[in-house]
């Protein structure tokens, strides 16, 4: 008896175009003896499948649960339709209207099949540094417009040879409609160039020249997927020191690329989450504890017991790592604080004086995209920078946006985001808008993200700070503007990550954020949801003597907090008397920043009085405490002042006790651990008190200070022991990189 046939219309939503989804469906349909068709349209991928009930049900299950590696299925809708008796299964052309609202895939590392071909001397793509297929390769950084087809990418200039074209048009081939498909005969090629850009070698000879130069300890500019790296031998003390000198990067750690997981494990203590992250298609830099003495030069991460490592995420990286056979420093191709170079002419102009040679290629990068960065923690990986490998992946909104929204973020660690209906799309990491070149990149990112997702914003969300360039950009647009308080946006980003809309006690600790009262907030206890917030408590306010100068010179904050705590500040600086006078006269911005408090404490106990990069003093304070067991740490007291309407966390007793212990000869690591224990316990206790008074059961932790793993662990464990649910960041940065996401959600809630 012949089984009756059914027909189903299956609509697959999510990141399902440009990722090999149609050939995947084609292969499954042929295997299951299903007839019908598959095509792209504006909603995603549409399948009409006709066959036995069991076969069609199996196809639906595979589509939802076993999609291609790069696909992200956010939903599958199945509807019964009448059978029509097709004779075959076909891949048909994209429906009119394309798919401007269908997500573009992230950039991904070469798959195992491509790596196998690249290593095979008999394969026509042997050692080809641009090998890819529908399961891997560049996407976001090369797409210029949508729908995602080759003419809309930076590969448009490369005409496929007959062999590549045959692969591209064969539904049974894994390179079917792989838009970057190419080979040595028809695709991009490497070039070895002098620092002034003069070309010397091409193709394999260029790669060989770069490998020789790196093995000799030279510094190279290497063009990758989302921009340029500055590369050198990470085991060579002289080369690393010279790179630091040329790049004008005093102490900020360098990232290190290693060939494989075994090499990473030789350098770092990797937990299961760290290993999984390193080998994932995301390929972020993972910051993890050093494994005792290693081959790395001391200048890679001076004074730190952690190092950031990553595995190769492009064929070029694989070839370099294997060729050199040693860990390589691979740091962003820029001068300190500038945006990463991604255009060849700009790279030669800006980086020429920093390098001994360039490894270039002629595949243009349309949108620059820095490496993503995560930090290994006991409970998993916390993203600190969400960029290559993650952007432009959409995230679900916990409520619908009734109008298209553009959110422009803050000033530092800038990102932008667009929101339509039930999803929000954060951009890649842009950088600090204090620099003109970064601001231009910000403008490009806004335009690119809106075009990529077919968004014509009707609402723009921005920070309250009137002097942020992002704020000025927003208010100059002819759109409905929604001003969002900085710390409310932090808490909202945490709510979005956890898909929550209900009110929580939000604890937002960071460096600075503009408050509605005109002061600089940064140690906030809020009753908040996506609609609004109430300030229930904060750190005691103090003067920031010299304004932003106090960020670069933590000793200034040490003077301010020291005088408040009856601790005589002792610093060898000719400006000490003048700064004391500023504090005593109350001249300077007032701040409640916990970030600035940690800076002050680091200076007061002798760790750092000045910094060369953001949060350096606070990071040093955390590092000093890292190896002290919690049961050996003193608990320095923190008092809660204020009244029932607004509580004030007063750390003056903690400061006095910590400085007294240190000056009496207590070990700096013990004092640092006591500081964390005191602030962490007081934070948890106040959050619990506020939650109890307001009948709440959940606390959300956000803001850059919660990148501090020890502080986060103390606060989280104590709150959980008190019976509260704790929401913390993992997939969205707790720092200002998550602000645009929070802004978008708040604007959506306000309608």
C-alpha cells in the first residue's frame, strides 16, 4: 500500500540566508524523497515540502534542530496546504522584494572541510588564504547591501573561474551560493609590501616573506577579516617592547594568537567554558589566568596574571600560526585609542611608521570590526567587547517595538543598535567617540546597520549627557528623540539579556554617567524596569578634582576620598597642595562613581597613582586580591547612611581601615582582598534591604565595575544566600558596550 502524501508550507525565520540553508534543505529533501521547493523571501526561507507524513515531519525536525553551522533559527512556522504532485525538489530564485530584514550572518572561521583542503597539496586551494564555503568565511565585513548576493559584497570585483562557477551553481556542492567563493585563479591574493606600501611579493611568496619576517622578530601589519593587526613574535622580549614603543601603548596588555587549543592551554588555565569559547565559531579573545612561567615575553601583559588568547579565525591566521610555529602578538592595527585601520591606503598612512612590512590582500573590508573579547570566569564567559563573530546577530526584545528605533549609545566603548518589532540588532564595537576617526566610523556604522536591516528609524534613543557626540548626533536628526539615563540603560541591557520586563533592584556601578541632577553618577541602586526607574540609593558623593583629569590620575580621587576619610594623602606630586585646595573648596564635579572609588583605593594602598588606559588602577586592585581566599580576607566596614527615601553607601570607614592596615605593614594582596570583601558585602546587603522593602525578589548587576570577577562573585553569592535571584551579564558587555541595547529597549517600552 502506497502511503498517502501531505504537503506543508514551512517558513524558517532567523539568520537563514547566505549560510547554506537552501542547499541544506535540498539535500535533506532528496534524502527523504520529498518533492517541492525551497526559496528565500523577506520573511526568511520558505519551503514547500510534499511527501509521506513521516518524511515531512522529519524534515521539519531537522530544519529546526539540525540547521547548517552558521544558521540561527529563531522560529519555524508550519501550515498544511494541498498536495500538487511535484516530480522533484528544487531550489528556486529569491522571491521579489529580496530579504532586507533577514539577518546577515556573522564572520566565521574556516570549517574543518576547508582547512583539510587548504592543507592538501593535491587540492587546487592548497595554502589558499581566502578559502571558504557556505559553512564558513566572511559575511558581515564584506556585505555592502542586501539582499546578500555576490554583487552586493566586496567580492563583486572578482569574476569566478569556470570551476568556481560550477561549484557556486551546483545545489549539491557545499559552495552553492557561497558569495565569497574563489580560488587562486580568480580570487583575492596576498601581497608583501614595504612600510611605504611598495609591493614586493605576491601570493604564496608574500605569505612566505611574512612568515620569515615574524620568525626574525619583525613587526608586521597584517590585513585580516575586519581590519589590520599589528603582529610580532610574542616570545621575543625585544620585539614586544619595540611594538609597545611604536604603538605608544605603555602597559595595556596585548592579545596573543596561538595555533590551537593545546597551545592555548600551555599558556593559560582554561576551564570548560573558556575552551568551548576559544574553539567556537565566534573565536573571541579569551582572557584567562596565566599558567605559571611560559614562553611569553613579559611585555605581553605587564604586571598581570591573566593573558588574552585566541585561535586563528581566518585562513591567513592559520597559515601564519603554522608557519611561524610560535605564539604571536596580534593587536589592533592602530595607534593607541584610534579606530582599527581597515582601508589599505589608511593603513599604510597610519601604520607605516609602526611596521617593518605589510601582509596585504585585495579583498576590501567594507565595515571594520574589532575582535570580540571575553573573560573566563568560574560561571562561564563574560563578554567584555561584542564585535567580530557576534555582530550583527539580532537579539530578541522582551517586548515589541511599535516603531523602528535607532539607539546611539554612549561616548566610550561605543556601539549603536536598531530595533524593529521583536528584535534589536547591536552593532560591532566602534570605540571611543572622543576621536574624530572613531566618530566617522560611528556615522558609517549607523548608516550600514540601518541599510543592512532595511530600517528607517522613527525614534532615536540617546544618553542624557548633553556633551556626548552621540547625543548631539541624535538631537540633530529629524526624529522623535528619547533621552535615556545612563545607568537606567545599563540595567535595561541586563533585563534584555535575560528577557525580563518586570521591575528589579538594579545595581549599576561604573566610571561615570550623567545624572538628572547634573552630577556624575556611577554607584547606583535603582528600582527599574524598561519603562522607568527610581533612585533608591547611591555611593556617597565626592569631588572629582580636575574633572576628567582625575580619571587619568587616580591620585586625585585618592586625595578627595582620603580627605573625606581623615586619611592624610601622601603623593609625590607638585600639584598635591593645589588639588587638596580644590577638594576642600568643593571645586569640581561631584560623583558617586564606584569606578572612581576603586581608582582612589588603588592609589591609596600604593598600587597605581596614574594610569595609561581606562580602569588600569581598578584592574590592578582586582589582580592584587585574586589569589587571597575569601576566608582569609578582612572585612572592612562600610556604613549605610541616608534615610528611607534614599540610602547612601558610605565607604569612609573602609578607606581609613584599609590605609591604616597598609601603612602598618599589611600585605597589599590582603588589603586588596579586604576592600573587595567590604564593598561587595555592603553592596549585597543594601540591595537585599531595598528588595525586601519593595517586595522584590530579583537584583540585576550592570556597569563596567561588574567586569571585576571577585566583586561580582561576592555580591552574587551573598544575594543568592539571602534568597534573591541575581541577573548578571554574559552575552552582552556590562560596560558601555551594552548601553545602546538598553536604550533601544527603553525607547521600545515608551512606545
